[in-house]
């Protein structure tokens, strides 16, 4: 990118923010919202699976998958395998998380797919699955020709980052929507739970930014961008 900044620092920042976001969403859903359950007469516990799985799977593991090329010390082939596996785990977590949201709606007699959040969310997971299949077929098995791989890579990176940014945006809409529902049914607007949710959403914004920067910045910076004294001829 030619700005003289390496990706490495941002990969560390991403790990820290990812760990913070995971802890915060768990504290919210377990401590404040009563825990997680697939089967329960308290349907809110089924809903709680949704933010936890979407965040830890889609956003955190998906982010770790993207930065794996810059964050890990191993060979390109090993990193490719880790990239592929982490993305598929993210996809499975995402599918389970969305299933939980539908299950909660169906068992509570609430309509499905009425919000912008749900539309963008469904679009995001479909594009993520397409990106994964395209990546697998092109770069792994059976693998495309060298020329096609070279031409496809920039598009893989651009589309991958677009889908990831879309996932971050969806999560932001989700936090906003859920907190607004809770505040409309009496939750203290300036209480500790409201602050926790808003701060979690902020951490997710910064996590998204540092993952994207880790991907677009170079692993190594050439010395030519450094300071050199201008001397008289
Ligand atoms: C990238 C991550 C996310 C995706 C792809 C996603 C996707 C979805 C989808 C497809 C639905 C529709 C379910 C239905 O209509 O039955 C939904 C519902 C919901 N999600 Fe998410 N979600 C994500 C993250 C979150 C987060 C972090 C929260 C925060 C609490 C959240 C809150 C909600 C709420 C409150 C609903 C029910 C209301 C509605 O349908 O809009 N979501 N989500
Ligand atoms: C939804 C799934 C996927 C997303 C969102 C995604 C996203 C990305 C992104 C953002 C990069 C750029 C990383 C960087 O330059 O630091 C990248 C690189 C790459 N991805 Fe994926 N990817 C996905 C799935 C796959 C799959 C399944 C494969 C198959 C092996 C794959 C193979 C590659 C390769 C070979 C690179 C190039 C690394 C390099 O040489 O710089 N990706 N991917």
C-alpha cells in the first residue's frame, strides 16, 4: 500500500479486541440475559445463542481466518489450510446462530425476516458461503490454473473484505435493534447493561477496522519508504 506501515501491529490489536468482544458478549448473554439454551420454556435463552454464535463464530473466527496470513509464522500452504478451516468453522457457527434466531421467532409466534438487520444478515451469510466455495475450488481443491488464480486473487481479497465488513455492519444493526427492544420494554437507558452492549458494539467496530487493516497492509515494509536525507548535488 506504500504508506510504510506493517500489518503485524494490527494483527496483535485484532487478537486483543477479539478476546475482549468474546468476553463481553458472553457476560451480556449469560450474566445479564440469563444464559443460553437450545430447548427451553424461556424462549429468550434460545435467542441468546444468536449474538454469541454470530459474534464468536462469524466475526471473531472469521476475522482470525482473514488475518492468519499476516499473523502466523508458518508456510503459505499451512496458513492456507488454517484460513480455509477457520472460515468454515465461522460459517457453521453463523448457520447455528441464525437457526437459533429463527427458532426463537417460530416458538414465540414472532414473524421472520421483518427487519433490515435480518435481510442484510441473510445476504451476508449467503455471500460468505459463496466466497468460501469459490475460494476452495480456485485455491485448494481441485484448484484453478495458475493464471486464473493470479487474476482471481485480488477479487477474492476485495470480495472477502466486503463480506466481512457487511458482517460487522449486520452485527452493529443487531446490537442496536436488541438494545432498542430492551430499552423500549423498560431497560435503564444509562444502566450498566446498556453500556455493556454499546461498548461491545464499539469494540466490534474497532475489531473490524483492525482486521481490514491487517489484510490491506503489507507483511513487510521495504526500506525505500523510510526517511532519506536530501543532499545537494
Ligand atoms: C453478522 C452477524 C449476524 C447475522 C448474519 C445475523 C442475522 C440475523 C438473521 C438472518 C435474523 C432473522 C431471523 C428471523 O427472521 O427469524 C436475525 C435476527 C435477529 N438478530 Fe441477528 N445476526 C447477526 C448478529 C446479531 C447480533 C450481534 C445481535 C445482537 C443482539 C443480533 C440481534 C438480532 C435480533 C434482535 C434479531 C430478531 C429481530 C430481527 O429479526 O431483526 N444479531 N439476525
Ligand atoms: C468466506 C470465506 C473467505 C473469506 C471471507 C476470505 C477472505 C480473504 C481475505 C480478506 C484475504 C486477504 C488476506 C491478506 O492479504 O492478508 C484472503 C486471502 C486468501 N485466501 Fe481467502 N477467504 C475465504 C475463503 C478462502 C478459501 C476457502 C480459500 C481456499 C484455500 C482461500 C484462499 C485464499 C488465498 C490463497 C489467499 C491469498 C493469500 C496471499 O497469498 O496473500 N480463501 N482471503
